[in-house]
C-alpha cells in the first residue's frame, strides 16, 4: 500500500501485508517531493522491475507527479506528466494506474475546469512510461447537470470481459459503480447511492483480486479518520460489512493497494 500520511500530505508512506488486512510499515516516510504534495499516491509494479508512483501534486496542478523505486523505500522523482487538454485547466486530481487487457499501461485522472470533475484516461506511448497520450474523458462519467460536482477517484477494474469503474460521487460523497465494454466507455451506472452498505463519506476506492477468488475494496472514510475494507465474491453485486484496517485508521489517507502474485505491470483489481 502506498498512501499519504494523515499528518503530512507531502509525505509518502509505504506498507505491506501478507493477507491484505494486517499492514506493517515498509517506510513510513519514504518520499517527499521537492515541491508540492504527494496526495492520492497510486503504485504500479512495471515489467521493467521498477515500482512507479503517480500522485496529486497540488490542488490546482495541471500535471501529475511521478516517481519510481526498486525497493519501495528509496524513491527518485521523475518529470511530471502534463495534461495536454484544451482550455484553462484548474485541477488534476487522484491519478490511478490502469493496466489494459492488451498490456498497455494507462493512468485515470480526474480533471476540472472549475465546474466539477470528469475522469480521463491517458495511455503510455511505449514501455518506458515517459511519453503519454493526451487524456480522454470517460464517456458517461462526469457532472450530471448545472451545479453538479461530478465524479473523482476513479478506479477501473477489468472483470468478466468488461471494465468496471468505482468512482466517488462528489455530490453525495458515496462510492458508486459504472460498467462499460471499453475503458473509455460509454459507461452506465449499475449501482448508485449507498448500494453496497459501506456508508459515507468515502473516497479513494482501491480494488484488488483476492488469492482465493473474489475482490477486496479499500476505502478511506476520511471524515471519521477510519480506513475500511470490504469483500465481494459474486462479481461486485454484494459486499461484506465494512471492517476497519487495524493500525492504519487515522495514520494514512487515500492509499492504493497493489496485490503482488508474481507478475508485474498491474496495479488494479483486474483479472
């Protein structure tokens, strides 16, 4: 798990766990960017053997921060990735790694021009992760009308030949679920409101495949200072009652969990 510390949004914390429940520190102060913050950090284990980090670098950023590490402890800053979009961008938030069915690596990021958030997907042009396509909006996920704050914290998960988007509704502060046949959409929402019984406000959904089958979602109950997890074994239809992660509540915020089963280049709950 990579997360930012609850007492410092400019400090990256790294944890590990053998069972996905009890997390112990790898480095509680692993990385601090020279400028800005390291909020919403997401980690990828790439085919080149490096761990790559992407993160929100500022509330009004027009790019996303990047770093990499061999051992998850010593991190080296990489050039930020600019968002090559038209208009006056006013915020670039909550990047999350996504590994496509074709093996291509992407990042989902929520952009705002001052009237709500819309998730976008940008794709690496080559294995070096140094050149990126312009971000493309996820069709069907965005502000729902005048005054709507839209959706943020998008986590894309491949399952059963489709792509599921776990997203935070910024109007209700609840995590909802949409599905599409392609990572760019069009998406349709299949579960809204408090559909899974997780409650809210919640943010930062992170989904991993469980070794015995099924999926686990990690959720930041940020107004309560609690970090939660919940499991599903029926294709995201029903979920276990949310339980608190021992030792992490009140310590870290908005993390991403990477499940390592011996193959690199994945950071989501894809199958």
